[in-house]
C-alpha cells in the first residue's frame, strides 16, 4: 500500500473481472431503488485495504442496495482529479489529498465518511539503527521521504516544533530497502505496509506513528464532489450502508477467511492484467495480508466508532484533522472538508448497524 497522501498519481485502469458486475446470481435485486452503475476509485491496488468492498461484492450488499454495478477501479490514485472530471463518482481518498485540493484549488469536494479513524503514516526505523521512538529522535537523522509526501512529513516536524534544518530529508520511493541497507535512519511508511515488510524481513523495528505524535487525521475517506452529494443523497446513503455491511463482515469473519477472499479478488485482478498488478507487486503474501488486515482494524475501530458506528467522524477528530492539515500548510475549515450528514442519518435510522464487532 503506497502512501495514501500521494497527490494526483497517474490514472490507473479498472478490471472487469471482480466487481465489474455486482448483480446477484439470478440477476435480481432486493432493493426497490435502482441506482444503476457507479464507479469508485480505490486509493491502492486490490488488496486487504478493500476487504470490506470485497465482502460487499461477495455477499450481495451492493445488489441489495439497488446497484446494478459498483465498479472498483484500482489505484494508486487519490481520486481527486477523477472526481473533479466526473470520471468516477466516489473515491476512497484521504484528508491530506482532499484538503490540499480544497486549499490550493478551491476544489468542490467533501469527505462524507472515513474508514481509517487514525492516520496510518509512521516514521519507520530499525531498533539497532535510528531507533526513532519520539519526535525529538528525528533531530540529526536522515529520513527517507517520498516526494509526494513532503508536506505530510513537514507536518510532523511542525506539530512538534522541529525545524526542518535539523533533519536531513533523503528522496526515496516506497520500497523500504534504503532503510534496511542503512542508507537512511528513518523511512516514511505505512503501519499496514512497509512496516510489516521490514518486520517480516527479520528486522526489529521502531514506529513513530503520526496519529500519536501530533498529526491525527482520517484516511480511506469516502469522498465526493459537492454537486454529486447534493444531487444523490439517497444513492450515497445506500452505498454507505452496503459498505458498512461489508466492513462489518471484515470484523466478524475470521482472518483466514478474509485472507482467502482478498486473495481471490487480488488474483482475479491480476489475471485480468489489472495495470500489470502481479508483474509489479508479485503474488499476494498470505502472512503479510493477514497481519496487514489486523493492523487495519486497529486504525478503523476506535471508542468513537464502537459508540457511533463505522465511518463516522467525531467533532473532535474533525478538529484534529483540520489542525493536522494546517501543520502541513493547508488552511481550511471543518465545513470546507466534511459533510457527514448522510452517515449520521444512516445510524439514526438504522442503529442496529452500529454493532460491527463480533
């Protein structure tokens, strides 16, 4: 999983083999509404990050909601440009990418819900190397930072009063090899991806999670344009209900069963040559997939979601997200970024959907 905060990555193709047709086996739908077909941009490749979507396909939740087709399009892609062009209707994006577009381009976008309640970024280091356990430990260190994540890296410095001159930034890609080779002391990574890659390679690691060190914000956000939100509230409500059901299955099913399902959808995408998926990323590693899925649950499920339901965003978390974006140099308001009226309405009308834990 590449950095979700990467801005305006190149458009990636879709596949017609998994999720291209969400109609049930008998071609029917239990829903009275008929919302037809929509396109949803995924932030990354079809792996465990979209386990909830895979369950929504597998168990017919999109069908029940009244969709003839929910086409999940592989990333990496923040979806911002495609939303604005009308190429997709919904994007699984993140607060940094959406906030930057609003601040810099006055983009008419809104986050209507969030899967990840915690910022998944971390500064990854080796225990017998940089061992960066606190923000102060960043001083005097060489940190590998992807070009697309420069602003988000600066946010953790700003939030902790660290002058950029006290840190040496080394340009890197998303492969953590420079960290393992000792070329850098720390590496901007994802808790659910590169951190696990390095750990599985046999290294003892130290994480400095953004969410716990002054830069909390939501990610894997359900994002739409202002116009689409205004014109399609019932469609979006139906979609989010299907998504809630799918992600509830992630929590209620066994990890092994979920890994099998994820592998199925990944392999189908690879067989369809989904942007050269397997050639680029290789076969899915079941052990890492299971570990990543469990790590994701820690980012998704919080005291607030247990009380209020999946994808809800508390007022405090909205404020914290806005403050984190300000630390990265993007000044916007809560009302500029968020409209959670639909997700709040869903749980008011369907309180039983709050019970996602087994």
